[in-house]
């Protein structure tokens, strides 16, 4: 069997690919500034435990990641420190992907799957974020590894727990990975559907092809573990439902309406090796556009190679259930955002690795050289292009130039949180010198009373940004700006001197 005992070479490749993934995620780890979600992470981990838990539930989040991150962080963490756990989790998930690919189709398949996962631009981007997505990937990957093992040896999976040859490790991997993922982020709920669909297929296979006792044994194991999973997870989801007054979907009002462009952005960033714009809902330029169709072809070959095998059903469901479910929900309530599809890329890259292993063996040296080169070309924009708004530069500028009595008008409702969190620690709080407000009428009134106004046009997260021309037209009562300063691609600061006396 492909997934049998590991050699020294297998362990060597696992370590090397994991280190490659860690290096890709640590390069310029603190270069990009925090965007809104990371600012919320920074603010939340500074709360006391009771307030952190209540704030998480009220905002439809599980508190577990924030509690974990707080336990790992120094008192004043910087960008890189808060993101380092995600880089580590992302690198570990690459090692698990190697194990899954090796188990499904051999070492070469595992290497190619792990290589794609290690250098996929969007995977690297979320491995450089102070959010829980990288840990979610690791947990789902562990569960998927266990599920592949159960699918490969369904007879042993049906044995009682006390039998020495029972697949207790595979059951434990699925159990622990699934509980951990569900108790970390609601994005994992479709994983429960996909994995249970696979377990149903295994049970049905046993029922049709083996004695009834084996099917009953598998069903018993499945139901016991499923009951434990629900018992460990339901309290968290009930708490979120109660804290949000059963209006859990209202938080997704910022998601763009379903469109062909949105489908392309989601598919391109998650599956086709294209780096994504964090706040613009777009794609960065591709360094090697040919990689996208190549990966699709390899995935198709992988599905073809595994046709009729239970591993193929496992990987097919793990890949397809999440995007199809989000697509169906988005017909009623828009939900199709790249990061919500993130964990489905695990199975997609494994299938691509299986497809690479299905090609003639004489092609392997070419693939082993060409694939990493193409991946590196597509990854390069992640390190070079400004992917997140430069609120850090904006906060630093305003902290330097603002004087007592000034007014700072912002058109983004989350801008005050961005400015207060990202301002230099060596400067006094911005709010101690100037009034930061989102009310234009208040800014105009203070300007008429002699206050200098700094108007900030920019966005902190995904959503519509008012054009600079429209923003200036809205500020016509303040006259012409004395100075206009562009801070990156997303933020512009306008300075309005106070009106002449009298």
C-alpha cells in the first residue's frame, strides 16, 4: 500500500518542504501593515479573559484562537510576532499535505502537492496574517489525513476500539482535527458535511461488498465519534447564536454580490495560484499565467487516476463541497469570499499532486524543475506589491503633524481603530491632540471655529471605497485642500487650513 511504512527519504522530503513553506511565509513577514481584521486580533488579545470571550462571541467568532495567541505573545507584540504563529501553522499544514499526497499516490504526488501548497500565493498571504485561517488549514489537513486512511482500509476502520489492528490513529486524527477546526472558526462547518458524506460512502461500500457485521461496526464507530464531535462543538455555536440574537448572517453584509468577476477572483486566488488583493476583491498580476491551466489539468488527471477509488471520493468531496455550498448560499446571501474557500485548496492541491504522479515517469524531472519555478514567479508579487492599505504610514504622519485643536475626519467607520492601533508607540495618543470623527458636519463646524482639518480618504477592509473626486466634492464646504498626500494606493490625506479670521 502507498501509505505504508515511511523511509528516511519520506521524512527528509517532509522536513524540506515544510521548511520551504516556513521560509516563504517568513520572508517580509512584518512588511505589510495590519489591515482591519488583524487590528481586531491585536485589540482582542489585549482584553481580559472574560471580556475577550464575550467580545468574540458577540462578533460571531470563537475565542479559542485569540486565547491561544494571547498566551504566545509578549506584552507589546509587533506585526511579525503576531503573524509568526500563522507562519508556523501554515508550514506544518504543508507537511501534512505531503503525508496525504504520499498516502494517496506515493512520494512524488506528496512532494508536488506540498510544493503547490507551500508556494501558493494566497496560502502564503494567509500564512502571514494574524488570523486563524492558517491554523484552520492545519486542523482540516490532519482530519483529511485520517479520513484518507479510513477510506483506504474500511475493514480495519470497522473493527472495535479494543482490537489492536483498529485504525485508532486515523479515527483520532479525524476526530481531533474536526473538533479543533469547528471550535476554531465557523468556516469549518462545511468540512463536517463533506467528511460525513465521505464516511457515509465508506459505510455504504462496506454494506454492499462485505458482511453486515462490518457495516454495523463501522456505523457504530462513526456514530460514537460523531456524537462526541457534536458534544464538543455545539455549545460554542449556541453561544454565538445567543450572543448575536440568531442574526449570524447579518455580519456578511460587506460581501460583494455574486458575479462572474467574483467567481473568477475566488477561483483564481484559491485554486489557480494567483495572489489576491486583500481589500479590493481582485487579483494581482500573474508572474506566470501558464501555471493556472497547468494546475487545473493536473487536478483533472488526479481525479481521473483515482476514479472508482474511495480516496478519490474523499478528495473530491473535500474539494467540491465547500465551493458548491457557498455558491448555493450566495444565490440568496452573498458569501463567496476567497478566504472562506481556503481549506478546500488542500484537497485540490493533493489531486494536482496525484495528477503529476500519473504522468509518464520520464517527465518527472521536468515537472520537478518547472513547477517550483512557475510557483516562485507567481509568488513574487506577494512580497513586492502593496496588498494592504498603509494605515501605519497614515497614523505615523498624523501623529507627527497633528496639533492640539486639529480635527481628523475619516470616511471609513473603522479608521479610528486603525489609527489608534497603528500609530507609533513613541508618540502620545492621537486622540489626545486631535478629534478623530466620522461626522462631516462636526468637522465642518470645528473648521469654522478655527480648527485645521485633516480628511482621510481610504478603506481598512474589503468594501466600496469612495473615489477621491467624490470625497473632495463632499468636502467642498472646507474649500480647496492646502495639501494632498497619497499614502500608498489606498489612502489619501487632505489638509484644510482653518478659514481666515472674521
